[in-house]
């Protein structure tokens, strides 16, 4: 006689936890902890103070605007004849100085990179130690290389602009035409992208017989109503301004 085989049914119960609150999964907490913070935005204006303790700047990294590097200068030194001097590698930017009163706003055509600033007093008889800032170009407003490709150098480095009077006009075209009217041979003008795209100073190359002859800068006045065009440096292969 066979014995009946007992069958055991195993029931697996899935537990469901209920409660008043919920917990954040560990992976989510880890993601929140490692999320990067947004990068700081560089200021678009350099605040420079000519102080009794020396030249001070509001920060060391600044973003250039489409027309250049904006500097707002305050003079708290109590001295007169104050200049703000600026210097950058001549292969990349500018150097020089400008007289400043308290609240003066300057716009430099300095290229992205390191720029040194310092205040001088009593018309240069005393000056502070330089401080360095880094100019950034997040908008890609700085362009260079077009002059070099044509065999020309920057108009600012020229010593021949005394040969011809500046040309003046309401636009760059009329100012350049007035300048070219003084030349012994006709030229055509080619605008080149050199510097900041909206700079008050734009660069042109005078083409003679289809070849680069000389450079010129067309400077817009602070009011924006007039433009003055100055002859700049001679391009490679040009011997004299009269050739």
C-alpha cells in the first residue's frame, strides 16, 4: 500500500514597507554631493584705485567687452598729476599711460592675457609697483593675424604718420578718402580684423596696385560723431612713404 506523498507549498511573501516618510536613495545623495558648482563669472570692468598704499585692483581676472578692456579709475592718493600706466607684451597688446581724474573710465585695446597696471604721480616722478590682471575673452571678440598675413605690422608702431595729415570725416570711409587724397599714387583700402571687433580704433591696409603698401588706423571720437584716419606702418617691401 502506497503512502500519500505530502506536498508542501512554500509561499514567498514580498514585503511592502509603508510609513509616513520616504528616504533618498544613496545614489541620489551621492550625485547631489558631487554636482559641480557653477564657475564664477569674471567682471567686465576693472576697478583700479590709486591709493596711498599703492595701486589696487578689484580682482585679478576680468572679461573683455566687445570694444576692449574697461578700466574705472579712482584716485584716493591725495596727489596730483596722476597717470595710469599699462603694459603688455608688445607682440600681443599695448603699453602707455593716460592722465586720470577720479572716476575716469578708460578702454584699452589690450589682448587677452596678462596686463600690468600701476599708478604714477606728480607727472611720473613717482610710481607704484605694478599689479597684474588677466584679461579673458569669453565672447571671442579679439581677432589678430590678418595684418601679419599681409606682411604688415600694427599702425601704432609706426613713425611715418607725420608725413601726411590725418584724414577726418563722419565715417571711416570719408576719413580714409581724405587721407588717401594726399598720396602720390592711388590706393584702395582693405579693412582687417585686428583687435576687438567693436573697438573705437579700426585697422585698414592701403592696397597699391593690388599689393599691401601701408597700414592706417581709423579712430572714432568719444562722441561717435567723427572719425580720424592716421597713416601707420609700411608693409614689407615698401621702402619709403613716397615709393
